[in-house]
């Protein structure tokens, strides 16, 4: 699996979907979240930059002290450039990391593939939140993420529906909805 390429493709897909939304609507609340759509974009950027910092520095015990977000007042077009930039920094760090690189994350010390999968999850699930569930991520972006981060996931034919279920955003027939969830980043 070429995780940097997968992360880049997921970011491009998300930015393309977000670019179709009216910029004025970003003050509205994101679907299923307490944040506005704009605050959700900030969360995605902070997560991607945080994962980059953790992996690049091989953090051992805590979240990075780096704070990264989008500048206030930027138009949507510039915010989306920020998403692309943050995702690119993470994908390049993943590509440059040796196979034995490890870094701390609150949900398990992880490797480069884990951080790439976390980045894809942040991008795809929060794009889903921002679009009000009107957008579906590419199943090819979801299947490897499920395999890497959600080893306890039930079998299901649709990787998109399964990732939504894994992250508490969707239902699966015959399976209780997840009220609380977390991924397993550990190697």
C-alpha cells in the first residue's frame, strides 16, 4: 500500500467536495458535531499538522506543543489550500519515515502507516460532517484505513458504510451503533 499516495488522493477528493459548498455556509454547525464547519476545518488542519509533528519528531510521551490552524477570516478557497498544505506535509513525512519509525499518539504509539490512516480518517470523516452527509468518500480510501485502524470492525461489503460505523457516524444492519469509539493506532 502506498500510504502517501493514498493520503494525497483522499485530501484531493475531500478538498474537491468541500469546494462545491457555499463559503457563507461555513458558520453553520457541522453535521453531528458541536463545531461550526469552519471550526471543523481548523480541527482537521490541527490534526494533520499534529500527526506530522509527532511522526517527524518521533514523539515519545505527549501531544506536540505546536499549534496549527487556519488564519481567521480567510475565504473558503484559502482554507482549502490550508487543508491541502497540511495533508501534503503529513504525506511527505510519512514517505520520508523509515519503517521502524514510531511516535506517541493518545490512542497508541504508531508508525507512519498509522499516522497516514489517521490523517485519511480525519479528512474523510470531517468532510462527511461538513457536507452534512451529502458526500461519500471513495471506498478505496476507506478499506485500508479500516484494516489499519479498526481491526475489530465487523465484516461488511461497503467500506464507506463500515468506516462511518467505526467512527460513530452510521448504522450497520444487525450491529448496534457505536456511541463511543476510537481507533487502534498501535503497530
